[in-house]
C-alpha cells in the first residue's frame, strides 16, 4: 500500500543531502548556492531547499548572500576562524577517536579498512570530489563508533564549516602530485591504533591527522 510522503520528511531528506554535500566538500568556499538551481538538481520544489538552507545558515555552515536574490553563500573563513575550528576539531574529534578505540570490534575495523581502500581508489582515479566524500565517510565511521550523540552534533557543525576547505586542499594536492597526496592521505596510524584498541594512540593519530592537513592548507592555500 502506498503512503503519502510527508513534506517534513522531504525537507529532512533535502537537509541531509545538503549537509553531507557540505561536509564532503561538494561546494567550494565562496560558492553561491541558488535555491532554484538546487531545486532543479534535487528534483524538488524550492520550499524544502529554502528551509534547509535557512537551517544551515543558522548553523553557520552558510551565510546570506546580499548580491544574488534567493541564494546563500559558502563562507570564506579568515585565518583566525580557520585556526579556531582546527583547534576545536583536534579536541573533540581526537577524543571521539579515543572513545571509539576502546570498543573497536572486527566489524568496525573491517569497515574502516574498506573505507580506507575506497579513499585510495578514488584518489588514484583523480576524483577530488569523491576523495573528499570518502575521507568524510572514513572519519565519521570512527566518530559514530564513539557512541556520543552530543559529540557527533559538535563534529558535524565543525565539518559543515571546514568541509569546503578540505575539498580545496585535495584539489591542491592533486595539482602538486603524489608526494603532496601522501602527506594527507595516510590513515595507517589511525587504523593501527583502532586495531590495538589503544585510546591514547588513537587520540594522537587523529590529532596529528587534523594538524597535518591544516598545515598543508596554510602553506599552500590560505597564505
């Protein structure tokens, strides 16, 4: 029996798609998002798009655009805000990794190894968009395993703000070549810490992962 699809359910699905797209680096810093264009891409009316964008603006993932009607913009972060987000990510995400390591089972380890292979596959294929999304999926598998709803909310907020910049970082890595890619695409220490159930090592590996990417970003992009 067919059931009516509630408008609230549709809006939630649109919001989720836009949220994952932002965290996965689908949209670039400074990019203008036009409601009508997004509605065409997602095959919906403008209303759920507008509601979702307003919600993302309230979460500081997007900002109102005064120049283009019915649109919002992906923020361009100044150096101070970027460093503030990085510092907070190191505190929260590293702790989430430590919590996940305490009860990492074979299912989680298999999932992480599969996701790590997916990162390598799309990087080798030269697909920056899929590489950014695969990186997001790898890290969020760890954070979800921490089992903290509150931490996940904070981490999602941080990734909504930093996701577009990670995509820019991957684009630059592809431009520079294999050595640059290897600097930021190395999850071996994280995987080893998870496999050993070593919370301290997981915390350190995740923190270094964030710091390494941030340094690369400052050196090559945000100069």
